[in-house]
C-alpha cells in the first residue's frame, strides 16, 4: 500500500508526530492514489485552516510499497496542532527514536545546494537560511555515521552558489570560522539558522517604524514583507518582470488584509507621483560601502523617488553588508525566446548608489555610510576559513 508523508516546516523546524512507541514520524496515511491534493487533504484534517504553502515533493521511497514525501511551509502559529506532535530541528531524527524511513523522507524534500543555486522565487535572506540548513543536515548525517560527505566542501560550494547574494557567504563564513568538528558545525548551524531568522525579522520591524501610510515596493523580500505586515500601510507592488515575483508578494500581503495594488514595473514613477506614495521600501541582496544591490528596477525607482521627494529606504539584516558584491544575470530566454534575430538582456540585480537612499535600516536601526563600511570590514575578516 502506498503512503503520503507530509512534513510541515516553520522557520527551520518541522512538525513531527510521536507514535505510541514514542518514535518520531511524519504526518502520514495510506492512499490509493498519491497526489498533492491527497497530501493537502491530510494537512487540512490535521492542521485545520492554518495556511500552508506547498514547497516541493520528493522521489518515492520503497518501503513494502511507496512513501511519497511532500514538504509544506507555514509562516504563522498552527491553528490546531494534532495531539502528540512536536516541532523539532531535523537532526533530531538522527538522535532520537524515529520511524525507520523518516530520515529518508526528510532528505527527499530537504533543501539542497541545487535548490539554493536555482531558486528565483525567494530573496537572499530566505536562501541563506536554506544554505545553512544544507550544512546542518550534512554535518548531522556525517556525525551520525549516515554519510561520508565532505562538509567543508559543501559549505565552500554553497558560499559561492549565488554570488549576488552576499548574505549567504557571510552567514556561512561565520558558521565555518569556529570549531569545525562535525557536532559543533551541526549545533552552530542550528543556532545560526535561528539567529538569521530573528535578525531578518528585527530588521523588518525596525523598518516598519520609518514608513509612511502609503508605500511602494518591488520584487520579493521577506524582510520587506515583515515591515509591511507590521506597519500595515497601503501598499503598491511592482510586479518585477520577468519572473514577476512581485505578484506573489501582492497576494501574500492581500491575504494579510493589507490594501494592495499591483503595477507594472514601467509605471513605478507614475505610481509614486499620482498615488501620493510617501516611501519607497526595497530589500537588498547585498549592501556594500558604495551601493545597495537589489532586483533590477531599484535604481530607476530610487531616482524617481528622489525627484519626487519620496523617502527611499533599503531594509536588510546586517549580514547582508559586504565589502563587495557581484551582479547575477537571469536566462535571456525569459525575456525573449522568439525566432527573430533579437538579443535579450536579463540582468537580475543591479547596484544602486548608497547615496540614493535616505537610510539603510537593519536590526541595529539606521546605518550611515561609515557604519556600513565598518561592518563590511568585519565581515571581510570572516573569509579566512577558506584560506583566502
């Protein structure tokens, strides 16, 4: 008989069931036809109306039938947690009594280096946490004798997986700069994941205090979303072509009962002027002493804001401050894949001069250029573990 097995992630913990034997297990049930709809029905019966978002499914696992793993994510407290459930960090599966196939179920849907490298839907803060999880899981697996992978090589691969997202390198550098025994890396990675989520949240809360009652943003930043949900202004969201990740942001904010308007990227200046917008708020994939690196479209939005006297803020955790940053480019086919002899450009990020912003807001509050330079130097020193 086939089964579906659902793992729900909140932050960096997953929700597991304690069976009568005391063993940890996934939310699971037998089904005749495994499907995402069947998995969704299982979650609805277990968690009530708690909103969950599908993340990915994994390859089936043979177990006298097939186990079909599904990963879901929730941002808020679960409305109705089933009895005998527990939120745990995934390495607990290797350290406590657990169903025989539970680790394989988790690994089938766990983040990987390829997920970090190819994800175009989420911002740098989110992906930095996923990168730390990859290292956490690898160290836990090797420490438990379940794998022989080179954890340091995985960390080195991950820190260069997204050159435009400096926060990934900073957080990995800090993690790997300490004791590099496997148990220590595992435990510090768990702490680093929790600290990263907390600093991103606090940065958003700080930015909320700076906002007017009408705010425009673009692209997708979890830290920006924290600020907007806390401040509850009227929000204008540029769709951020070609991936249009701004659409998902608009939907998410609307689900949180904010007054949201979606606009095309080319209308940003018009919206700033005609809708009495009081602040432009953007995230950052990296901040250097010279510039804020964010999704392409940030520079014209900042120029329009300056011309119209609209406050312009970038919000980011301190870990996004770097001595330098790279610019990533997307697939040109996402812009044009027709038959004409047309060359397409699809830059993903762009540097916007730091002086275009009224402030860079972090969990420490507003930072001036001198503070940005000092923090960038501190983070540069962390790279020593790589031998550079």
